[in-house]
C-alpha cells in the first residue's frame, strides 16, 4: 500500500507499491496522449512554430469533454474572445501540462520518492490533471457526485468499470491530498 507523502528534512517523501506506480504511470501516459497536439501540415510554418494555426477551426475548443476540462475556455459568454485567447495560449498550456506529466512519470518510477519543491508542484499538477480526466469519465459535476464515489473504498467493492474508475479516482485523490498537505507543512516550516 502506498505511503502518504510527508515533509521531511530531505524534502517531501512518499512511496508507492510497484503496481500502484504502474497504474499511475499508465494514467499519466493516458493524459499525455489526450493532450498531445494533433500534428498536420500548416499553411504558415511560423504560425505552427508559435502554436497559432492559419484557421480558427484549428483553435476550436476540444471535442473530448475531458480535454475541455484540462483546457477550458478562459473567457465565458464570448466565443470570439475565447477562441482568440485559446489560439494564443493553448499550445503553451498543453506543453506545460505534458511537461509536468512526463516529469511526474519519471518521479514515480523510484520508490521511495524524495521530491524537492519544484518536483512536488509538478506532481501535484499532474495528479490534478489525472483527477480531472477521471472526474469527467465518471461524470462528476457536483460535490454530491464526488461523495457517492467514496462508497467504493476497497477492491472488493469493484464490480464494473465505473466502480474500478471510482476506486482509482479515490486513490489519486488521496495521493494528491497527502502531497498537498506535505507541501503546506513544508512551506510553514520554511517560514
């Protein structure tokens, strides 16, 4: 069983069992695959280099609802402004998220883990992105939706795909919560 993250003199430490590390690694890889930009020929090489395509259709909101949770519109109630903002920022946001996810995938390969502040932030971001995708796949929209998942607390409670995903969601939530608590404790100790 995974050990919760703790703030220590060596940094933030935690440990995963090999099976948990493989599961989390696969989840991180799945989210990376969702965020990988589609590649194709661009009318303007400079626009492609800076992440702006030649057409507005290329910068449209993602079709996948999980990717929309990861890359939401920054402007509400104004589709044109949302599209303009997306064209300017989406590529760098995707790259930042993919970087944190890849970095986290490497971190979890070693157990026990000893993380510095930057590594802990990357892992917290990556766990949050995994939780957003799982929440979308489980149709979590409200606090009540999330609460109903807490009933699935053990592998013996799993009898279908949704209950398995709920168990995984609860594990990732617990892991992220222990990491954030350790980060908060470390920041208080630094003062």
